[in-house]
C-alpha cells in the first residue's frame, strides 16, 4: 500500500525544504473528496532558489562537466528505480488523479521507458554533421545543452508527462526545475525521492510546487531559465508565450484539442467503436488527444448511435483503485462543475444528452458518467470548445469533403483519427486534415521515436524521438580552416 505523505515539500538542491513564505495549500483525493495532505506553496523566492541550484549544477557542478556515458548511467538508474517503485507510483497516481489503476500501471511502465528511451537516443542519434569544403575547410555541428530547463506539467497524467520532459532534459545534459500541477503533487514528490536515491548530483533535478499565476509565472519569467516545456490548457499557453518573450526563451507547447474521429461506412465498425470509446472515455475523458468529436457517415449513423448507447451502459464506474474500474472520478470538484456546465450547455444548444447510469453509491462524488451528445451541429460551443471530460459529440456527414470541412472547422489541431478500408481515401484525407498527428484505423498508439505535437491552437513545436533534440539542445557550428584560404586585406 502506497504511503501518502501528510506534507509535501519542495525538492531544491538535493534537499526537501519548506517554502520561504511558510505558506501551504491542501490537495484532495478525487474519489473520497477528503484532504490528502498539505503542500508547500512556492513563490518567486522558491523558484529562484531552485533555478540558482540548477544553474550551479550545470555551470559549476559536476553535471555540466560529466561525460555522456556517466550522465546516462544516472538517467538509466532513474529508470531502474521507477520500475522498482512502479506499483507504488501507479497507486499514488490513482489516488492523486482518480485515474483507474489499470491505466496508471501502464503509465508507470511508460515513465520508466521514457528514461531508457532517451538514454538510448542520446547514445545513437545525438550526432552532428560534417561538411568538407575542398581542401580549405571542415565545418561541423555539435548539439549542446542550454542550461536550466523549466518543465510545467498538467494534472491529467502527471507521472508520464513529467517523465516525458525530465528524461530528454537530463539525458541531453540540461538541469531541470519541475513545476507540477497544484492538484496532483504526489508522483512529483516520489520522483524527487527517486532522484535522491539515484544519487543525482545536487541541483540537477528540482521540484517546486505552487500555482501557475505565481510559481509557474516566476519560472517562465526567470532570466536564467533557458527553455520552457509546457503541457496544458491553450489560454495558459498563450500567457506563457507572452511572458517568455522578454527573455527570448525556447518554448515547446502541447496544448488543448478537439480532435475528430471520422468513421466511414466501409470501416471495421467493431474495431472502430472499440477505439473511439477508449479514446474518449479512458483517462476519465481528461486527455488532450481524446477523439471528442465522432463524425459518422450518415448511412451508418443510426447503427453507430445504437451501439454507442449499448456500450456506454456497460462501462464500469467506481473506485479508481479497483482493477475492474474503467472510468473514475474527475480530478476536482471545480473541474466536475466545468464539465457538467458543458453538458447543461449542450441541452441549451439543442443537443440530446444520453448518459450511462451512475451507480447510487457514487452519487455526490465528482463523477460524470460516459455521455453522448446527439443532434450536434459543429457550430455549437460543445463541438468547438474543449470539454476535457468523458463526453462524446456525435455528428453525421454525407461526403468526404463535408467530413473534412467539419474536422477542420475548429481552432484546435492536435490529433485526428480516420476509419476506412479505402486506403487511398485514408491517405488523401489525412494529408488535408489540420492536425499535428493522424491515426488511420487505430486508436492513439504512441511511438516514442516520432514527433508529438499539434498545430493551430493545439501547440507549437514537437517533442519525441530525435525531434526533442531540436528543443532541449542548441546546435553550434564550428568552422575549421585546414588550408590557407584567401583572407581580404583591409588597411594594408
């Protein structure tokens, strides 16, 4: 059984410390609604302590001078310890977020994989290029870490998304300051404990808790932070971009989504429905790549709706620590109210709301049962705005061109899913959809070697595979004269 600490403190310069202000805030168990404990609340002074520690470790400490082989041994030790504590991390994640334990176990495994993957990538792919110019020059490139990386992570999958940033930041030679979401501090605290157990040099990895408007804003504005990797809501992302402009930071922004799944009549309907239901109702619907709009060819619309109604009635809601649970509570009463507000809005806009039954034992808890919105027009707010809950809008279409128009007619562009046996149509349509990623006849399956990211209001930049090197490192060009090339003679 995982031990939930009564008080969580910052991890700065290799030590667990209180905030300068002495202030704290509480965090909740989403399922029970009870306070789990207190968290030290970080402000500008705490961020500055963490950034200065990270800068010392990079500039004066061993990290910046360490060989790549030695540095990657620390990264792989991190992976070993995540595996060692995998069951505990999965349980802490479920307690903290309300995500079903069956899903957080997979997230814990992916967290370890993130560290091993980037250690391997640095060994094999972090290589420069060389260009020979006759017998005059050799010009070559090297990849250099920037220094202090600011990492800001969301509450919907905090363990996996934190490690997705920490691993490439450290593997490429940067030091890091992590600012986790205030609602979900538990696994960040465990990662700090793991960093200490791994013997990571002081200051290489730091964690400061707090709120976006104070701790997060201070991290973004700090002149010694060279880059910010942010995953979260689009409005916050635009604020970060504005605030980072004064110090010309590199930015990677993975933001919101309103992703379409396009279902044609010739598709394997059973597999498509499996994928669509998983894609919008797993993670309690709180996922950026959720296929929250299902576009269905009109000839099969009634059949699809009938099948969806039958399937959502059988989805298991309950205690996130129960292995049988498929959908748990939403993260926080505030977010529950937000999602419920969109369901109420859908009725006001004229949509039909169909919900799975909520077990009586869950009444009063922040559950939203799997929900279908029928009779939706893509101009409705519930079709345009990110709801971030277990809510699926179902929209019919008649032609491929109409499906494409509806798919692109949102401000977001993160993911898209196409279901058809016509492979020419699948490729044709996928290349015209305005999204960073498209899956054909598949649910959201991640390959760590390929880029992840969106377009339009869904983000800027790509992380994943060697694409992360473009963000976490700087390319330096070195020109070497190997002969006596002509030099202009001024002032002779």
